[in-house]
C-alpha cells in the first residue's frame, strides 16, 4: 500500500529529529503565566526569574528542526554562498529554503482552499431587545465608550517622547508594567467590530483618534521613523532576542493572553514546559498589529494599513538580524516566549499585500517545535501553557487558508479533537492555572483557576475556521457551547467593564472569589479584558456564513436573534428565538424573509444541532410542514424567495448528564447537567452529592415560571438599617443586612418561596397600649422554602429540612405590631408562638403579653424578592439537600458547582 504524502512528511519530521531535535519550552513554565509575571513585577529582582535557567525539557520532533543550519553566522553564510559580506538578505531564498521548494516556487502558485465566506459585521444587527446577546453587546459598547483616548495611548506617547496629557490606566496598562499597550491593540480590534455591528458614531470618533495618536507616535523622531510602535522601549525586544527575561513584547505587538498560579513553587500543577521568551515580543506587537489590521479591514482606515506594514518591516528587520548574527535556530529558541498570534496577523497581512516578505515572516513565527507535535498527531499538550499555543494553531490555520498547505488543516483538526476529547470541561473551555493538565485527568483540576477566558476566545477561532472548511456540525455545536457557557459567563450582568479572568469549575466556587475575581473598569486590563471586549464586539460574526456562486447559499448556524442583509441576493433574513423555559422544552426559532424583488433564488441551510432529537421536532415553510433533517445535519431549503416567506423550527431540548473528562473509574460519578447547549450550575457552597435515579427526570425537575409569584423577602427595620430574614449554612435562620443587588449568595439566602396550604381563621390575643384584646383574623398557612434549597422547608424548630408535614407549616397573620402590610409568622404546631428576632438571632417567642419590643421583633414586612428564578431553572434532589440549577452564564457572585457527584 502506498504511503500518503502526509505520512511521509510526518516520518521525515521524526527522522530529522533524530539528527537534530529542537527544544520547545518555557523556562521555567511558571513565567509563561501572565499572572505570575504581574506579581513578580511588584518585586523586582525576584529570585524566581533565575528559574528560567531550568527545565529544558520537551524535546520534540519537527519538520523545521532541519532548518537550524540553513543560515549559520553571517560570515560563514556569505562565504558558503560566495557572496560578499553584508550582501542584501534574500527573503525569497529563505522562503525556498524553509519550504524545500524549487527555485521560483511561490505560495501564489498553490491552490487556496474553498471555504465558506464570512459575512460582514456591517450587514448583521443583533436584536437590541434580546436579553442575552443584545444585552451583552450593549454592555460592552457602554464600556468601550467609557474609555478615554488620552489614557489609552499615554504610554505610547511617553515612549515616543510626545506630550502625554492625563494619566495612564492602571492594572496591566500601568506605566511600569512590561505588558503595557497590549489592551490598546485589543481596543482597536473591538472598537472596529463593535462599530461595524452598531455604527455608533461616538465610538467611530474614539477609535479614529486612537489610530491617529498611534500614527503620531510611530512617526515621532524617538522611534526613528523605521516603523517601530510600542508602549515600551525597543530594548525589550533586545532582551527577547538575547533570550533574557521579558514579558511578552510580541504578544502586545499582536495581542494574546495568560493567567495565575496560586503558589509559584508549591502548585501541584507546575506545568513545566511552555513557551515564554518571545512573549513580550509577540504579545504587545501582535496585539497592536492585529488591532491596526482590523481598523483597516473592518473600519476602512487606510492609515492603519500603512502603519501595520511599517511594523512588519521593522520586525522583519529584527528577525533578519537575529538570523544573520546567529542562526535560524536562535530565532526558534526565542519563540519559547509567548508570541501571541504573530503568525496569524502576518498571514492576514500577506493575504492583503501579497508581499512575500510577510509570508516568510509569518512562517518564521509558526513555532515548529509545537506544531510538529501536532503534525505527528501526538497528544503532548500537558504542561504547555494553553494560551501561548492556541494562537499558534490559529496562525497555522491562516497558513492553510492563504497557501493551501493541507498539513496545517490536519494539525488544526487533530488539535481540536485532542482538546475536546481530553482537556475540556463541560463549558467547552480548557486550561487550569493557564496550562493544560494530563489528558483525561480533569477531576483533580477542579478549582477556581479553570478556563482562562482568553483560551475560550482563541478556541472559538479554531472551531470557526474548521467549520468554514468542512461544514461539519460538530465544530459549530462546539462553538455554541463555548460561546454560551464560556464567553457569556465572563460578564457580570449589566455592569460595563466588569469581567473575569478565570471561570471556576470546582464545587462551591464563585466567579467573584478567585485569584483575580471580578476586574474593575480602569485598574485591571488583564489579557482577558482584551479578548473579552473583542468577544462581545463580534457576537454577530458567526451566525451566518455565505457560499457565493451561481447557486448562492446561506448557512445559519447560531440561534441568536438578529437581522442579516444578504446583499448578494437582495434578501434580508430576520431570525427570532422565542424565550426558552424549563417547562416548555422546545426551542422555537423563526426566520422571516424580505426581498427587494420577489422570486430571488437562494439556498438556506439551517443547522439542526446534535443536542436535539427528531422526536417532536418540526419544520414549516409558510405553515406547511417540511421533512425534518436529522440532528447533526442541515435543514436545506432551496426556492425562489419572496417577501413574507417564513421558516419555523421547533427543536426539542432535553436534559442530559455528561461525565468529566477523566478515564479513571473512581471519577466516573462526576457529571455535569446540561439542557441542550446550556450548562446548568447548582447553587451551593460545597455540597455536590446527588442521589441519582435511573433517569435524569427522576432527580431533576423544571421550576415553573409561576413560582416567581410566590417569592418574597422578609425584612425588618432597626437603627435606620434594613435587615432580611436569611438562611445560614443551609441549616438554620439568621438576620442579615439587606444586600445590594440580586447576583449574590446573600440575595439567594434572603429569598423564600411561600407554598400556600390554604387560608383559615385564627384567634389571637394581643396586648396593645396596655389593653388586652382578642381578635380573630384571616391567616394563610404556608411552607417556607428557601430559594436555593428547592424541596426543603423551614421547620417550626427553625431548621431546614427535607421532611415536610405539619411541623413545616407557618400561619401568616397580620403583623403583631399593627403596622399596615406587616406580617407575623405563627408556628403551625404551637399556636400563639411566633418566629421573632433578637439582633442577628432568629428564635421562637411564645410571650402572650404585648410588649412593644416583642411585637416589633415578631413582625416583618413583605418586600419584593431579592432573587427570582431564571426561565431556565430546575430543581435537583441531592443526597442531603436540594439544589437550584440555573444556566452558568446567568450567575454573578453566587457560589455554585458545575459538576455533581452522582451516587446510586
């Protein structure tokens, strides 16, 4: 049997490694964590920097390991070629050497792949009334508008020797932080995409002002007019090239991020072998270049293209100098620092300029020691810094798109398969403390430091590319899951500029309580803030894809309420989604079409997700039933479309459990609960034990929306402050100060559902103004169910129990204090005894007298509930308690678990 060309390439790579293998490492790996670097910058000269001399592991095979001797020291290189010293560096020769091609070979001569085309964000409008995506986009827009241009570019102006009015922002954009400037690149990308999505005029002015300010910095005499543009001095790149400690300069120049380790040396997951030395070079440089390129391609700013071309020229000269002064191997070594998506942005630039120097420079940032592992299909991701390497894969995908090299398609395919099968959580996200851990060993990684937000942002790029190439539903199903659970989860409700770095996955964890917690508007600016503002600016970029030609086709792949102007056909498609609830378990989607002229021929393909079922599914076109497509395929409708055409879908959406990615039998009981693509989190401070039945419906049931009308918060006034009746430790009652807002555990604990058991007449003796008075009043008997403990009730002993009966009934009677609207809670088993307070304590008081203190202590005001049920809410039966399940993305500061320990 003949060997495939790919196998031959892979074997050649292994053979090359036997002669000269390449080191692929971060030295030490901990320093590839942005969080660790930020902390160390607070203690200059910290001894940890010396650890960079350790951990020279992960020796990997690579096709490019044979390149290391192609260009030795400048003198010997010139001599061997018979050239005079100082001869002009030949980029074409280097390209041919890298590719091993014949003289005259060119990427332009290769066949570029046929892929689904992206639609312009200018043609997509999210529904502003949508409470999920529309709200998330608006919250992000508000934050972008809050940011001040002078503060954003302050460090760039100072570096360029220009007047810098105002003051810089804090956090990672602080004037003394080596990663400063990276957020500005993200801001340019986010602003361009948000402007395209909204055409907000104020934002257009801000982003143009940023580009103008950066252009002035690039042209300033202090930057030499050679294309240099950065918020830090060029000396940082000197350190990078000398393999000396520096924080991701290239990352900022392009723009990609990382995270924290709770303890630098004692962490059990030390993750020894990532890629750190180029991080500075690539980090800021990449981000700025990508931001400028987006300002050109999305916002149409021609000046931005000139600037990014000049930057590419500057960095090309630096790389050329390293290769001439040393060897190409020295350049490969420098890639052991986070370079972000330098290869990605350079391939994008090459697609615009067709300048072969940009293509070669992109190749030089492909990080062969990592991509080589994936080329031979080795799962060696463990201990690599995740967000250093995902952008390298994305860059490899762009290499495939601009050159047609199939190896890089196979690399990306294998990579996503490995991450999904062995390294991802139920959210669709990956990484723990910024690194990949051992494959299928995730049970012991559940903590506060899971799923760095940046990794989700970049994994979505990987899956999006693969879908455009293959039209395989699995890739866009993954995109949906990671977008809903990973991206939407990082915003804190409607608070502009409040986002998280990590998405905790451990039992009893909270987004608010981790190493970073919630960030702030002006003093965080972590890497995940940069990718965060981008994510919420491009929510419309993966709903629709287009296939042009004689038979134009539209692929609708996400159910996000929106409108798309399909200009190539003259059609406008409006997508609406009916609010989903746990009690009506069908996702109902409708597509309305309007046409400039009727009878417009087109094909519309709508994703039928893998999580639905054919049983109960329905599709109609203008109220006529269509044959439904199988889950995991497309429903295709080919016709001449007219204004008023309407396509509707009814997709059954069911509960299911999903095991954690851990192949050890002792962890098989750890399961997540999903409702279609929505990951359900259980409100808890640590308990995660569930006594599961044979079917999930045996222990998980929907919460009816009508329950919201039964919710109440009971309050008392004391000393000018408001206090609320609350549960404590899920076992007892206490009085607590009234919390502000609803996204907290305090709000959960202070909300109760009153389960009415009917009304009756009650005879009560009261002492009012020294006069005994016996009255007969109407009372309501009810059980008091804590909001976060469904199926449980407050007992007459003031404990919380799953045992229900007469001992769990309270008579709600008019307040003993006689105040309008107040109520008192009489014990059902002890008439004349009431629930009363004494400071923070809650107790039973059976005094028959009318002392004012007692009457007040036993009276409460019924206030609006501090918390309400989300439309997608379920009650789960635990081994010791009940759990309220809600979509993870809706939670703010509440404590939760995303995995349950299912016990038989």
